[in-house]
């Protein structure tokens, strides 16, 4: 089955062709055009600017994806598209484009929840990588994606969401908890701004933290000991703000020291809750995803801590390029959760959350 996936929920315009065969998904192309340069100038995303950029890129990106996959529109079995959550203008560009193609070519559409899409970055066979250092938990030459066993705990950590889910099977999932205020990526971005780092803050904080002194600052780890699976990151941002106000000038070393302490605080909470959920639900797999999952320290420490707790769950992390927004994850989620609709049954839902069962 061949699927053309489209993702336009925020500032990335992406199109991907995948081929699904039994429980494997082969990535034939994944073209991502980011309008980040525009948003760096404004220190964040202005929705109207993002939508305008989507309009510019949507057709060339679809054309590139078809060309790279050596596929024609006629060969496509299903169209998959993100219908929410996201910025309304950006979402409309992708959804209306896909609806037009579906109408003209008489093809079915599989609408995909963007957050569910992030989880499915772990199921892309060719491009995702298993990264586990515990030989008992699997070896590095396993075929990615195909070995994911249920029940699985999924941590989705992006700029807009921080959610922990329990998957009993494809399409059968339950939301265990989420953030009560800021998302983890949002915390990275806001703290990055306080430290005068470029937007988006996550990768900049990760870079700065590499030369940080771990003994100089320590920030609170909100809700780390709570019995639920919720998160809260807005207090951390306030703690960083207070610290920066005490400091006369933020030199490079101080910036690195604060970046490291803030990164560690965020990572520690994410790992503690994810492993606690894996233990409680006797998970066989842990899937991390979303932009923040590109953070190498989060990946390494999660694997290390899982090993030291002797968890039976195998840890899966997508290739870094599949952590941030892309259409391959949308097409893959569509393949494993096929609920095709006609063009006139699909519309955007910017406020969409998890439609859990
Ligand atoms: O998933 P994503 O591309 O878009 C949303 O759906 O939100 O996530 C973007 C978020 C941003 O907040 C960005 O700062 C964060 O992911 N991010 C990172 C890293 N790379 C991206 N956070 C921490 N470390 C990184 N290396
Ligand atoms: Zn996303």
C-alpha cells in the first residue's frame, strides 16, 4: 500500500511517500521544508507568517516527494494528512490541498492526529533507529519499527505537548497524563529566550549545556514525586527567571551553567515519569517522540536509567530528523490506523487532543 502523507500543522511543510507491507513501513521519501528562518527573525512563530510560508512550499514539497520516490499521484492508494492539533492557517493549507487532490483523483483520505503521528515516527522501518545499549534488551542490528511490542508506553514531548500514553495496540491507547501548563519544548524555548539564545531554545540549550558546570545551579523538578503521570514546567521557567535577574551580566559560562541545570531538571522529570509508567503497566516497549526527543542527553539518560532499573521494556527512539515535524510519521500513523474518509468528510481541528479509548 502506498501512502502520500502531508504535514503542515505549524512551521514545517512536509510531504512523504511510504510503502506499507504487513507490519513494516518503508520510507520512499520525506521532504521537509522549514520556515524557521522567518520565525527566528521574530523570535517565535507568528501564525499568519507560518500559514503564508506553508502556501509557498506545499506544492513544491509534494512534487519533490513524488519525484524522489519515483512515484506518480496515480500510484497512491491513500492520502494522509494532519488535521490537528496545530495552527489553523497552517493546518488549512495541508488539509485543503489534500482534499483537492482526493476530489480530483478520487482517492480516500486518512486524517491523522499530529500527536499520534509523533509516536509513529518510531514505526518507520527504514529510517528509524533502535538505540539500546543493553544487549538483553535487543541488539543494534534489529530492524527498527518491526520489533515494537505492546503494551508500549509513549512519551510525546514537543513544543506544544508533553503527554504519556499507554498503547495496548495500534489505535488502542489511553492518556496517562500530560502537562498542566507549559510543554517541555515550550519550557526549553522560554528558558532559551531568558538566556538570550536563538529560537528554538531546545537545540540551543542542548548545545550551551555541553560546557556547563553541573555544580553551580540546581532547579526544582516539578511533580517528580507525584503519584500521577502529570507534568508541570512553568515553575521551572520562573525559577530560571529569578536566577537570571540576580545575575548582572549573563556571560557565556553562566549561560551554559544555567542551560545545563534547566535541561537536567526537564529531563529528570520526563525520565522518572516515563519509567514509572513502564513499570506500572509492565510495558514491553518505551517509545519517545516529538522535537524534545532529539535531545541526546534525554535519550542517553533514559536508556541508562532503564538499564539500572532492570526494566524489561525495550527503548525506541526515532532518527533525530523524524523527531521534529515531518510527513513520514503522519503517513506511517495512517498506515497502522486506517480509517479512510471521503474528501468532504475531512476538516481541520486546531484544538484536537487525544481521542483516547
Ligand atoms: O515536535 P516539534 O518539532 O513541533 C511541535 O509539534 O511542537 O517540537 C519542537 C520543539 C521545540 O520546542 C524545540 O525547542 C524542541 O522541540 N527541541 C528540542 C531539541 N530539538 C528540538 N528540545 C530539546 N533538545 C533538542 N535537541
Ligand atoms: Zn510536532
